[in-house]
């Protein structure tokens, strides 16, 4: 009797995906931030097309997971919210990519 | 910790998005026009004026682009300052080198001058092309390679036709400045400042 769990391990690994990263809007935000030192709220709003409320919610979720750092400052008396990816965020994104690649390879 | 991630394409696209406002062209076009005016009038003492448009780049970005599109930083501020410092140093070194070579060139014999003169357009066009291509490489803005090729072609064409040195620079300045103003007007229309894009 073949070991079903061993055979389907790469497929079953989908259940272990980090759901914080797996959500499309957050995956998009993490991918953008992974190639930048910092991006502000207005830029991310334009680039992703997310509404302000939606973007704020996802930002908070990523911050709670420790994947992004949010810094608020005033530039020319204007509030600016800057986001940057943390080392933990980079690791999470890399792990997610590796697992997704393995999973997709299994489908071929 | 840097991640080995195939993100070069994404970074390049972000560079293009961030520099779609055309302010780079406006600044470089203005610098080329000033350089052309200095060359045509042969008032080399005013060469420092080309620094004025460069100094205006960041205030323009802050006033026109940032309220509309937002702000991003590609590298940490310290690294960015170091790169800018290096670019300024290289620019000043090139300028000082040119100033040092000028009296030497004036002092050489008529025969030597006759030998050197035909290659000068080649050198000047090449320098102009290298500087513009360097801007394109540094900012990952491929359209600057087109300006570099155009600059090179214009310099050689005008020299071949017996025109003055400043003329191709002026023509290139008009093209780059015109493209910049076009990009700026398109950018301002595409990204109006509205209440819903204020910060979180």
C-alpha cells in the first residue's frame, strides 16, 4: 500500500501556506516592498489600485505579522506614512515563493 | 538580509513608474540649453549655471510629483546620498579635467591641432552620449538611451555639416525639454491631486 501522504506531500503543502502572504493584495504589497527601501501610502494606493480602507487594513495585517514596518512622519506639514519590509517579511515571501513553485511544479 | 529573488524586472518597472513625471527631462533639457548657450556665446565662465536646473530637481519632485503619485525610496537614504556624492564628484572631476585640457589644447601647434580637430566631434559626441546613457543606466530609464543616440547623431551630423559645437547641444536640449514638458503635462492630467489620495 503506497503512502498516500508521502506521495501527495507537495500538494498537501498548500494547507501550510502562510495565509498572511497568500492573500493577493498582501502578496502584491510585499512583492513591491521587497524591491524598495520604502514606499509611502499614496504611492502604494496608486500602484495597487486598492481603496484607502482596504490598503490600510492590509497594511495593519502585515504589520501585526511583523512583515512590514510602518513609520509616520510629517513632510512639509503633511502626514506621510512610509512602509518598508522587515527581514521577517522577506523570509516569509521567499518561503511562500519556494512552496508555491514546488506546488506548481507538481501540477505539471 | 537580501533575498535572492528575481525582482529586477519589478524594480525596473517601479523606476519607470516613478520617473514617468518627466521632471528628469525638464531638468536635463534645461541644463543642455544652458550648456548650448554658454558654448555658442563662448562665455565659459557661466558654465556653472548648468547646476541651477539640477538643484531644482528635488523641489520640483516634491511640489509636482509627490503630492500626486507619492514617494518611494529605492535604496536607503545613506546609500542614496553616497551615490549622489560620487556622481557629483565624478561630474566635477570631469569638468576640472576639461578645464585643465583646454589651455593645453590652445597651446598646441597648428599641425598638432589639425591632427586632433577631426576627432574632437567624435570625442564630444561620445561624451554627451555616455553622460545621457549613464543617466538612463543609473535611473533604469531606457528612453535616455534614445536621447544618447540622438545626441551622438546630432553632434556628428552638425560637425559634418560644419556647424558650431553648441548647435547640436541646443537641438538636443530642445528635444529633451520638449519631451519633458509633454511628459509633465500628461502626468499632471493623469494624476490630479484629489482629497481621496491623501495619506492614511
